[in-house]
């Protein structure tokens, strides 16, 4: 077993963090695609179940490949402990439900991933958990909502798809005064561009399906935080309810982590360049990118993030018709609701990811019918600019009022 020096820098931890070698001394992390484990004797099995010895038991809750990934992710996040799950939603579900009970109260930022919104608005109230949404950018709204006791605060920053930024230290301070743990969905920032635990968050959740795989292959999720909470609250929940990740998917994610820093850096640099490029084009009415000078919360973004990330949102003139014409004219960028991939992906949130929340909630979140969300991949940015240019050139000419 080799635990790397935690003082190693992120690029090193991404390659070596959590590595455990078997007796065969393999270079690449081994894939233990096994559901169970055997014991030398009945006594060893008994001792394992009594927790007297450390021995793998069953891959629903313990597997060496998954353990390597958990340690690597914890190292890069600066968290004491990590539990992997089958999907990002399983991580959000476990991260919230494991510690909540009837009568508790949850305050969440309104700009949440669709399924996270459903858990807060629809699932939790069924179990007698009171929930309230606030505008995540409005500290007064947080202060009012957290003037009463609460158990959990859930937020996403930057948010999907409008890239709103939430003041993590300020919200964490208000949450802690109200007795709440702060859960941050850090998918858009990745562990490389933002480390919410350093800004007062208690729990970080990921959809590893996005940048951590980053090559469109597998689903996965993670919950990270203090050892006592992850090991004593989240682990029993996952062990006994079973939203467990396949060792195969964990192995793919381990390999994804090795290139995460290179991919995030390249995609973020391209995204920043494309944001500036798009802002200068006729036919684009607005661009949102966290660190750009015209982002309303750029100072906050720059204080909390070490880069703007790989996501750019922009509004095409002409509403839904303009957005659809633009998407259909793309040749290199493909239409897909996924994100964080090596391939550039574009989606129309109003008719896909954010269709179910309805027009009123979309209006409240600023998701107009012309908004397109672009997940910037690893293609040469000049080729991406050329594709966006030819798509814009093929947009129908309209009156300015359209
Ligand atoms: C994709 C995503 C999720 C859900 O993750 P899955 O792996 O698809 O279950 C949650 N939050 C955010 C911000 C996401 O982008």
C-alpha cells in the first residue's frame, strides 16, 4: 500500500493519489471486478464481520478499485473522506437523505440541476422535510431564510446553465449560524478550479460523469467531507441502500483523473477564448462566463475560482427559432445535454434540461428561449470558432425586434 505525501501538488495527486498495488506490483491501478471476497477461514470471516480486522467483504460497500478512487478524489479535494456512488444524483440523494429526518428544514439555491431541484421540491417534502428556495445571489434572501433553524443548505456554484456565482463564505457563515451543513454541488468548477471546503462548505458532491470521466463513458458520483460524517452517516446509508458504483466505472474514473488537470486547463482556456469571441459576434445578444469582465459576479468568481471553467452560455437573437437554427447549423459541435466532455456539446436548456421547471421558473432564472449552453471540449479552439462562425452566418436575417 502506498499513500502519497498529501503535500504533493494536484497534478501529482491526480496520478498517484490512493494507489494501492496488489502482490503483482502492477503499474496501472488494478480493476477488481468482483462482487465478493473470500476468507481463509470461518474465523477470519467472523473477525471481518465483527470489524476486528480490515478485510474486503462485498462490493456494495467496499472494493479496492473503488477505494483507490475515493482516496484520490479526497486527496485532490482536500477532504478527510469520500464515498463513491453510481451516479451524481445518487451522491446528491445520499448526501442529503443520509442525515435528514422528518421535521428538518432544507434551504436551497433556486438555480439547481433539474434532478436536484426535484429532490428538494418534490421528494423531501413527501418525508415531512420542509424546503425553501432562495435566489442564491441574494445574501438578504439567504439571511431571511436562515433566520430560522435549518439542517441543510444546498447550492451549486457556478450554476447550470446561467453560471450564477454564490458567495460561499458568506452563505456558509449564515448556514452555520442556523445550524445547517452546507452541501455544494461542485460539478461546474471541478475540484481543480474551486475547493468549497476551504470556503466553509461541509460537504461537496460531484457527478463524476462530467469532467472527472470527461470522455463520455461512465456515470459516477461522489460525496466528500469530514471523516466522522462520511464514515458514520453516509457510509451506512450507501452500504444499506445500495447506490454503489461498479468497480469497472470506478476504474475508468481513476484513469480519467490522471488527465483531469490537463483537460480542465485546456477546456477552460478554450472556453474563455470562445466567450470573448462569441461576445463580439453579431447575432449573439449576451454571453455568460464567470471570469469575464461583463459577468455581474466576476469579482466573486475570481475570488473563489482559479479559472472560469469549461462552460459558456450565450443568447442567440431570435428566441427559440434563432437558437434552433444555430444549433442545427453546427457541424463540429454536437447537440447533447451532457457536459464536461472532450467533445464540445451544445444544448438548448429551455427545451431540454430546464423544460420541466416551466416558463415561470425559467424566467426567474433568466433562461430565455434564445439561451444556449456550450460545454467546451478539447478540440482546437480555432476549429470551434470556425464552426460557431459558419453557424452564425447561416442564421436567418431577422428584424431587430424579433
Ligand atoms: C450532471 C449533474 C448532476 C447529476 O449527475 P449524474 O451523474 O447525471 O447523476 C448533478 N449536478 C450537476 C450540476 C450536474 O451537472
